[in-house]
C-alpha cells in the first residue's frame, strides 16, 4: 500500500480538483532538464563536470551570474570549450546592472525593488556591448535582468544583428510571477523564463498554461533568497509545469553571484543527484533530455 492509499484508509484524503498535467514538452519530447547556477569561472565548471561524471547524473545547462564583463576572453573561451565537450548549455549573465552602477537607490532596502535592471541610455548600451562580446566569442545563452534590454536584444536577433540561435533566459531577479507577465516576456523574445522562486505549484501550472517556452524552477535556494528546498515537490512540478529546467544546487551558495569553488561545484552536483533520486523514486516515467539535444544553446565553434 503506498502512502496516499494508507492516508486515505485512515481518513486523510487528498484535496479534490487536482491540477491537470502539462501536455507540453521540449522539442526532443522530454519533460525536464537540469540547470546548475552560480558557475562563475572555468575551474568551478571543471569541478562540476568531474563530479557529475562521478555521480552519473546529467546537467543540461550551467549559468554564470556575476556578469560577462567580469570574465576575460580566455576565461569565456575555456568555459565554452568545457561546456561544448560536455554537450551542455552555457548561459552568461549581462554584467551592467543597477547594483554595479553608481545607483545609491539600488543599495537601499526600498531601492532593492530596482533589482538588476538598467539605469539610463549609457547603461543600456553597455549591456548590449556585453552581450555582443560574449556572442562574438561563441556564447549562445544569455541571462537577462531587464525587460527593455530583452526587447532590444530580440529586435537585434530578428534583424540579424545577433545570431538566430542565441537564447535569452529571463532571470528570477526580474521579479515576475504571474501568467500575464510570463506571456509578455515570451512575446518580447524570452526563450526561457525563471519566475520568482517561491511560487506554489498551482501558480506554476497557471503560468504554464499561458506560454510555450520552458520554465526554470528553483528546486532549492541560498539563504539570501529564502533558503527553502523543494526536492519532494519536484515530481509534481515536472507534471504540472513541464517543460522545465530544474535549477539545482543553489543551497550551496551564500547568495546570488556567489563565487563557487571547485569543491562547492562538486557539492552542487551532489544536489542534482538528490533531486534526480526523487524523480526516479516518485515519477520514474518522467522523460529527461539526453545530453546535446538539438535545441540546446551549446556554445558555437568559431
């Protein structure tokens, strides 16, 4: 007798009107993929890949969150080589953002609502140049924090100023968490959407019904973002919100932009193993993408 049957037997029943399962899938037919955030430099990516091999788990995307402008060309190229060999996506984050700017407001409690958005014309141009540099080197995945920048970058992609195979991922730091916002972001060019971290499954399901692009869902978080861990919810998140990237390993970090060491990258891989084990146990029929799926934003060879 499984747990639900036993609870029902003793009079504790599941709420009625269950949410429908999502019929949407990635282009390869899969329901879920793994993403590991906070991989800031080549040595941490090396450590992550080595640990993934040891644990025999897959990761489809890694994200660097400190900013493209804080990496040298050589570091970017080393990270691209590692990601390409591992057949995984490499997403780099736009560097210019209000907390790096001269904004005193962004440093205050109330001003934190600005998030990582851009201030003024010059910072918008700096952000575009940050993206151009990464793309010219071969990066094909960009994390954006500003809706206006996303709109401009999509226009550039449509007009051939950026390659058509560059993917734009909207960060949770944009602060969006409802179906209308999700649809708007898709309409202005988002290829992947990370809603705010603490949405309930019903909220995620409502967003899924409003858009077709993938959702990036945090399975855990650093203390600076609440510190909550959702491992047991992951099978239901896959069912109701797929296609999803399961964003895993965040609890290892102290905060967003944390400079993950090689050893800590291995700890992030261990968290992927824990989440994968939950899926295997409670939703073993869920379909995961194979490494190197055709639609992945794997770095381009120059």
